[in-house]
């Protein structure tokens, strides 16, 4: 932060007396100074029954010509395995507070409506057992959002019993009859979604009374989750930084401070989209440097928001037992012309890759409190990893950032000091670079550096202490334009390529392309 403040002073000077672009940025990294674990759950995904997120994106049905395993697309599973998705939040979103799980199990499924998202019919062919099969195929854990808005504690409790009971209860037997005798693992349960809005328009006090009831009655019976790997209960949290949201966080955390044996929470959700105006009006493709700068400025507001709500949490939970889980984040733009506006279809450009890197870096810097996050949304919706169209699939620039960041999953945070300098365009001033470092389980040091400047390359000189650095290698993601995208016909426009880096006398040097995301590992 101090580096950023120094940079801000420079930017103010820059407005009155423009200075020439500083292209060299010096970093210092002391690998012996480590911080908190960067919880791999910050790389979580969100899959809502919305548009083509589930149907066509994941589920094609077992009689589809698209290669699948029990109805789940093989190409999508393969791609998601490669980014080591830690958890998937499902079934919503706003959808969750209108979801009735019994309609999505067994041989006979009810066809319902999806009033939140285009009013289309919901076949319920992808239900609990299909979701669990999907996350098993990709090697992720389940983050289930239960229905607080239009459901009941009993309905949610029975859903958890269906999923997790090992004893031969009627619900456990029903699960076995549906093909899964063993209990499922449910890593996290979300108690409602945006309960201040689409989840029921509740006041903070009303929500807290509901939260206590759900926390007590929605039990996980899986024997393997009683002592270890206990299910985390995530309370609904804020969706902004105004008094309405700070009041929400205060109310939930104050209640938590006085919680008794009969209820508990382990996390507080927070939602924050990069959407400077509502309704979303920025184009997801076909934009220029001005919109690039404005969106990046907006995405960096994540830092202030996390700091604000973390400070409130610190008052009531100084030991940071309750995690802040940013379980909806990402760029939200105008829907693509010709698409159903209720399906939230947008393109995914190099700008989104940079948004992803900046937000992941913010989460990593707050690793002590931010122990989970879910980008919205995994496939075909908002800032997606993957776009599909019938049998075709393309991986987005955001996907490649998640792939490049795999080494940071559960790495130990290592502080990086630098004076970012500034990139300015019109009224927008942004730090020229951003960077994080982490040490993986094998002690290897990894460094990520983002060059936000879309025009100027940056020469990085990083002093490496606490490590006998011998060599470095890595990958960089960039493209010809800020709005370059991958398409079915040209899937490799935005794709990581090897970057050369040099290490000499404890100093790493490398040149960053404009508008790029780079990850390097340091060999000892
Ligand atoms: O991700 C789309 C929607 O955004 C979610 O359903 C809701 O929780 C949020 O408002």
C-alpha cells in the first residue's frame, strides 16, 4: 500500500507537470519473509442455472453427439481439470433462492421456470447428483447455496441429509437408489444469496435471525466431515461499500461475536462486480483505451471494499476466524447484441485477463482474511473461463490467467515491495504495474507481474533476497489489442507464451510487454 501511496503522489504531480513515462520498475522480494497462505479457494468458480452456464456449458445429456461422460461434456471437464478448480458454487446466485432441490433428483424431473434469468423453462435435468458427478469429474469441492428466500430450514436440512447422511435414513436410501450410496462431501454451504435483494429483500436483523436458524439446522452428516474437513457455513454478506452494506457486515459480525454453541458461521460472503454503471453498459468487445482504463480503475475498487469490510470484521473477530468469501466477482458488461439479455452473454478479452490478475492479486494480499472467492461465472455467463456453442468450445483470456496462477494455489504469500509508477490516460491514472509473489509447497518462489500500461513495455529489475536464485522461466499473456479475444475460429489470439528472464547476482531482469500478465518461477 505504501508503494501505491508513493505512486499516487507522483500521479498528482503528473497532472500539473507531465513527466516522461518511467519504463523501469524495481521490485524487491525477500523470500525469507513469508505471510499467510494464499488459500486455493480464492480460485473458485461459480456455476448458476443461468443462460447457457449449465445447459450446453456443462450438461448436454448422455444421448448427445457431443462427447460426454454421463451427460457432462468431456471437453469442458478436461479444460477445467487443467486449472485445478478448487470449488464450484452452485446452483446460484439469485436462482438459489428459488431452487427446490427435490425437483432435480430421481428419474422423474419437474420442469419449472427460471424467472430471474430470461423466464425460460428449467428442465431440472442437471440436479444434485449431476452436480456432484461434475465436480467429482473435475476434482473440485462443492459449495452449495441453500434456499433461504423462498425455501424453509427444513427443506435445506433435508437437502443436506440427502447429500451427506451415511446412516440408512430414507433420504440416504433415496440417494443410493439414485446411484450414489456413499455420502457426498459438501465443503461449504452458503446461507442464502444476496438476501438483501433477490434473495428476499431482508433487513440485516431479519437476515441474522434466519441465518441462526439455518446455521443450526442445516447439518452435515458425512462421517468424514465431523472432526476434519468440517463444512464451512457462509453467511450472506455485503454487496457494496455504502452505509447499507457496512451496516449489514456490522450486524452479522456483531451477532457472530455473541454466538452460542447452537450456531456458528465460518465465512461472510461479499459480492462485487466490475460494473461502473448500472445497468451494465460497457461493451465487452470493440472498445478502446478509454474504456480499458475506466474498467481497470473500477476493478481496483475491490481493494478498498475488502479493506473496509475486513476492518469491520476485525472489530468483532480479531482472530480472523470468519473468512471473507468474495463469492461473486468479475467484469459485467452489456449483453452481446442479439443475445437474450437475461442470459448475461459477453465476450472475454485481454482486458478481462488483466482484471482477473488484479483481483486475484488483491485477494492474495488479503490472504489472512480472504480465504475464498468465486469468479462469475464459469461457462458462457459474464466473465467466463470457457465459451461453448454446441460442439465448439473456446478458452478465454481469463481461463489462461487462472491456469498461469495454479502455482499460487496454497502458496505462502511473500511480500513484494515496489513503486508501481503510473500509467495515465485522460482522467484515469492507474498504477503501471502490479505484482505478487508466493512460495509453493516445494519452496519454489513464484512471481506474478501485471503491466497495466497498454502502450509501454516495462523493464523489471527485481532484487531477490533470502534465496540463492540461479535462473528464471515463465509465461506471459498478451495480445495485439486491449479488446483482443479468442474465438472458435481464432482460439489462440490471447494465449500464454514463454518469456525469457535473466538472473544474475541476485537480480532478476525481464521485459514485460504492454498490457500483459506474466508469471515466472525462480530456480535455485
Ligand atoms: O451472477 C449473476 C447474478 O448476480 C447472481 O445471480 C446474483 O447473485 C448477482 O446479483
